[in-house]
C-alpha cells in the first residue's frame, strides 16, 4: 500500500505543493515520522515536533510555510479532522482477514453467502442466514439463524449476531459485540416493591418478597445502514417488536442498549453508555461516555449529554444536558458553582442567625 | 409452533371469549398484528392501534369490550406483565441450536454430558466437566475443567465457564458472559497510598510508589438454581472461598460482580451495575442500572437502589436509596430540590448580609 | 500439588512453629478448613472461626498464640495481604490448559511460536505473529497478524489481540479481553454541535444535523511487562501512534481505554472504569471502580480517584479526588456534608428573611 502526495491530496480534494510525486507508505506523528511517512501536523503546535523526525512530507494547516519547516512537499487542509478521516481510510492496512471462506468455518447448507464475501476461521453461520456482497466475517463470529447482513459488512472476531437480526449495508462490528442478546425483563406475580417505588419515589409499600418470572424476547434487532458497534457492546432483542438502531449511528465499546429501544439516525453513543429498555432516541443525539438512560422515556433530536449524565426523564429536542439527574448544562454549572460556595454560605447563614436572632451557631 | 386462543388462555389460567379455536403463530404489537398474530393490547392506550393492524385476536385488560374493538376473540388478563411472561415463553422460537453434540465440538473424554444435552459447534468442554440433562450449550462456549452445570441450562454462544464453577439447574447465560474470571486483587509490599486514603478519607500520607503483587483466585464461582446472567457480564472467582449468586437472581448485561461477593436469592442486578469484592448482598435486592457498590460492605434484604446509585457504605434491609453517595431516596430528593434553589438561596443570603451587616455582596 | 508447612513458610520468608512437616494441599477459610488445608486466619476476628473447622495448620498474625487455638502448626505473617500473594501463587491450580499446540488450533504457517508455548483448542494465530517462551494461549483466542506476545503470557479463553499489537512479558488476560479494537473517532464535514458545546459549555450554536465520517485507527496497542487485563475489557488502537499501557499496570473487568491514551506504570484501573481517547495517565495512578475520564486531559503521577469519580479536567500529581466532577476528596466531603444540611439551611434563610425583611417565606 503506497500513494504519492498528489494521490492523497486528490483523494482529499486538498491542495498540495512541492515534490508531489514523493511516495508515502504510512501516516505518523510529526516527531516519529521517517522519510516514507506522511507527518500529521495540522496545527502549528504539532509542527514544532517535525524537527525531531525525518519527515519529508506533512499534512499542514492552510497557508502554512512548508518550506520553512524543512519539508519537500506538503498537503494543506482546512478542517484537520476531516482530513484525518480521508487519510486514515486510505492507509488502513486492516486486520489481514483472507478472502474466501475458511475451511474451518461451520456454515449451514441453507445459508446464502454472496460469492465475494469472506468468512474467517471457525466462524459459525446458521440456517437461512443471508450475507451480502463484499462482507468480511471475522474469525469466531457466530451468526444466528435467519439473520440478514447487508453488503460490505466488516465483523471483527467473536461478534455475535442473534437469530433473526436484520442489518443493513456497511455495518462494522468490533470484537465481542453482541447483537441480539435477550432483554432483561422480569415480573413478579404480585405488585413488587420496585413498582411501588416508581409510583411513590421512595416507598416500597408492603410488597412482599417474590420470585421473578422471565419475559422472553420474541423480537430481534434491526440495524440500518452505515452503523458501527463497539467492542463488547450489547444490544438486546425486543420483547414483541424489534430493538432498532437507525442508519448512520455509531455505538462505542461496552455500551448497552436495552430491549425495544429505538435509536434514531446519526447518533453517537459513547463508551460505557447504558440505555434501558423502551427508550425512544431521536436523530443526531450524542450521549457522552458513561451516560445512563432510564427506561420508557424519550430523548429528542439533537440532544447532547455530557459524560456521566444520568437521564431520568424526557429530554426535549436540542437540549444540552449534564449531571445526575441530567439537567440543562448551564443550570448544572450554576448549581455546581453554588455548591462549591456552600461551606462558606453555611458559615454566612450562621453569622446572620447570630446577628439577627442573637443565638449561637447551631453546629 | 402454533396454538389456539383456548390453549394460550388455558396456559395463562386466563379467561377468553369469542372464536377461541382460532390459531395463533406469533405475538405482535397491536398496530403490526396480522390475522395469525396475537395482538398485545393489555391497556386501552395500546388498543387504539388495533385498527391500524389486522389482528383477529388480542390480549386485553379485564372486562374490555373486545367486540367493539373489531376482534373475533380475546384473552383477558388482570396483570399484563405476568401474562407477557407466560405468552412469550410459549411463543419463543429460540436460537435454533440443533439437538445432539456437534461434531466440531472439542470435548474432553472425561467429561460427563447427559444423553439428552446439546453441545453446539466449536464448543470446548474440559476435563471432568458434568453437564446436566436437557442442557443446551451454544456455539463457541468454553467450559473449564471440573465445572458442573445443572439440568436444563441454556448457554448462548461464547459463554465462559471457569474451572471448578458449580452451577445449578435452569441456568441461562447470554452471549459472552464470563463466569469465573480471576479476581482483581493486588497488594504492595508496604502500605500503599490507597490504604492510607481509606483510613484518612483523603490523605495518601507518605506512601511511596510501589509495584503490585498479584493475589491469585483459588476459589471459584457458585451459582444457585434459576439464575440468568447477561451478555458480556463478568463474575469473578473468589480468593479462598467461592463467589456466590443465590437462586432466582438475575444479572443483566455488562454487570460486574467482584471476587468473594455473595449475592442472595431473587435479586436483580440491572445493566452495567458493578459490585466490588467481598460484598454481602441479601435477598430480593434490586440494584438499578449503573449502580456501583464499594467493597467489603453489606446490603440488607429487600434494598432497592435507583439507577446510577453509588453505594459507599452498609445499607440496612428494606431501604430505598439513590444518589452518589447513595442515601435514602426521599432524603436525596429533598437535597436535590434544595440544590435546584441554591443559586437563588445564595442571592438571598447576599441580600441579607447587605441588610444586616451593611456590607456589599462578596462575589 | 502439595507443600509442607515449612516449604510454605520458606517461600514467604515467614516464621513457622509446631509440626512444620505437616502437608498442605489447599487454602481455606478458617471455618471451612479440613485437616489438609491451610486456614487463612491472619487476624483475631478470623481466628475465632477456627473452632468451627478441622484445621491443623493456620496462617496467623505475628505473635499469635497458636497452641491456644488448638493448632498443630502455624505460620506467622506481618502483612497479611502480602502473604496472600505468596500463598495463593503457590496453591493456584490454574485452568487446566494442556501443554503443546492443540490440533484444532488454526495457526498461520508464518507464525513463530516458542517451542515450549501452549496453544489451546480452536485458537487462531495470524500471519507473522510471534509468541514467547512459556506462553499459554487459551481456547478460542484470536491473535491478529504481526502481533508480538512476550514470554510467559497467560491468556484465558476468547481473548482478542488485534493486528500489530506489541505486548511484553508475563502478560495476563482474562476471558473476553479485547486488545486492539478500533478507536471511536468520527467527524462531521462542518463544525458539529458537540464541538460548539465544548467551547461554550452548553450552547450548540446553529450547527446543523450531519453524518459522521469515520477516522480509522492506523495505530495499534503497546503493552509493557507484567500487565494484567480483566474480563471483557476493551483497549482501543491508536489513530496514528499506539495506545500504551505501561509496565506493571493492572486493568480490571469491563474497563475501557480509548484510542491514543497512555497509561503509565504500576497503575490500577478498577472495574468498569472508562478512559476516553488521548488521555495521559502518569505512574502509580489508582482509578476506583466506575471512574470516568474525559478525553485529552492529563492525570499526574500517584493520583487516586475514589469509586464513581468523573474526571473532567487535568489532575495534578499526588492528588486524591472524588465526585462528579472529580475534586479533592476533602473538598468533596465538605460540600457533601453541607448538602446534607441544605434543607435545614433553606429553612434558616427563610426565617432570616422573615425576621429581617418582614416578608413571608417564598415557598
């Protein structure tokens, strides 16, 4: 895998200058870059380290003085992270999964695998599964009966796809992702303490100790196009209907999405976020790392939640929230500042009480 | 798999009316239901959608006017979620694991597998393992040496059962569940900063930087009957004794249970909850999603923790708690309401100071 | 596996008394110990239970009166947890992985596996992989192309090692650990609402709904010597450079470490901790369970974070922190105490307002 400077610039739609026929085999940080590397120095603070390496070519900010930096060629990009998307896609060497179907894979004779799809060692493909064109199924993946996987999917190793899952095109799954585990849904014969607490916000009432009966998941998981799911994340089957992840949404490592929940399009669910069952999430929602979402609520389009937010009630579209419980980020900041002053405030009130009521401090 | 309306009603112990010989093959949401489906419309708000579908039969609330809803038959249930348990159990089509032992499974000759148990493709069963009657071991499961698995277990794909685990009857494990990983237990040669902080609640003292030495896990995991564990959850081995999960308890996806911890009977540990080592949890405890529990404490019978609670000290039986740190839910609510008013309270105190002490506001 | 009392004491460098030729086969809790067991009774409160068991030998605190406890021999240890490290290492029976390369493993002919390394059933070892002397690769592990694994590694079952990972000696990985998943890194063509919120701390501005473009991970994961990673944890590849875990650091179950992040030496990252991308963590840092760390910050040497801390900004070396957001533990405690008194403080202010301004309470 190698490209000229000109080829890379053309792919990015970017301007380049200098010896644009120079060959690049790899991207590197400015201080580590060798003569065959493309140094990623999109801001002046990164360019300083170029002198520690041997880069001949770098990606720079617009109008950068590349010759003063001792380079022989440069590519200029107006939005560095966008350029990162293009460059890293070109230079990705992948995981080295061999084309074709590995002889050790266990494939049900009724499965339909597109001729140019690849299936890695020891993968298991169940009855009536359909796998689209160009799909790459990693080692040790298990694809359950009647599941459908679209074109150009890339599954890393040990991904689970449960029975009857329906997944669109260009799906990416990191190692150990679980699509279609059963929902966590139980019921007691009589009203439970939890049901009482939800009504009273704190009182169990006289509910007695009981066993939990299982509600099975008859639904599956339905995933749109261009979705990516992270390592060891878990997306549960729906109870009656399917759990859904909309096209363009990205789910990070160790994220949990509960049964029946519907995530809209182009959402980001960041690391270790947990969404309970029967939640409705709109489009373009971003949930920061370790966000938690209680069951049976809705989150409107374009909501952004800061890391660690615990969302305990409906959130209107466009709101930016934070905290436990999650409230408007600006309100959270005001409360937080006031909390920092709370010990002093307490002292002030004691002084006022003493002055006004002539009484000694109470603590 | 198909049932008449009468068969379903009989299984639920519920009343039915109309053409109770009609055949049902599937459960569906009211708006999606076709003529062979059982529409789940247990409350008037769900029944409204029946007119969008083609259901002939529905599950309704008690005394519902089924004929006015355009149905040909109906089943009436007093507690909808209980009916869900029964109906979904009847109509669950499962994951399609074939009966018998798949020829690709790697089974130690000393393992004892009950004649009517199933073992899926590429599963690994270690030396002296015992697997009970009717058990279904999914593809790619690994069952460690000397482990015992009771009757009628259902393991989805890629479940780990560590060496010497002892598991009761009717165990269910979702994909990627880890039973019997080693505990996270390390010690420094001399007193560490963490040990000092635990005593002083904030001061490391003069502990120096040290290496961590590993305390191995000699214990295993012991699980009662009727336990379910979620996808990618982790239950660590004990150090000397076993880590225990009591009968009837249910553990959700991505939950962590640390070494030596004992979970009682009929508990629910909801998604992404983390329980540290050496915790004693009573019976009928419910920990909401993303609950955290510090090590070496006890949680009494019947405790309920709201989602996101961080439990940092012992909790007496029957208490309902919430917050970080977890306190009585009612107290938490009072504090939270006061926090919301805190910016205004701060302004009030400034006004009082100005009036009483004739001094300008301090900020 | 059996040892005399004398052999165990010698290995620990500890004193022993009595019939030190007695044979031990197992460690046990005092109340459960049989005549061939070593009872772990390192403090008087544990020794009380000795009378419930049949122990002949125990590990006791210094100067304990072993004869009064009815024992025939005893080992005396000044720092009990240190003794636990030594004793449990001696008595660990392991997971029973057979020596040699299992015939069902799928090994690329270009892989170099040291002659005395073991590879378990159905493991997959990719092209040009190098595995060091004495390494034990568990069942169902997948080791990606060009990865390097040092001497004496122990990988439990179903561990993923991504392509090009570089791992030092004595590495331990619990089941389902993921080394080298791709980073979670996406960009929108134009400035996104999230980018605006980060600048304004709460305002999305007029950013429009957009798609997310993927930034691929060209880097890998680099791990020092003596590192342990927990069950189902995830360590992502770097974008350009490698993600790094320093020698001696230990990572617990379900922990997430994001792309580009560098963890120093001898750190502990406890259960379910999540570290975002591009974080610099010093040496000897301890992050308690469920800690969260925002991206692009640094955490100095020797920092200790209490369980549940959400670290949203840089933390200087040596600091002990807690809370959401994480602040000095002592400050957090002061604020927390004041919060508990907040409802009363509110009432006091109302009384003051009434007295000073002659106005009725406002709520």
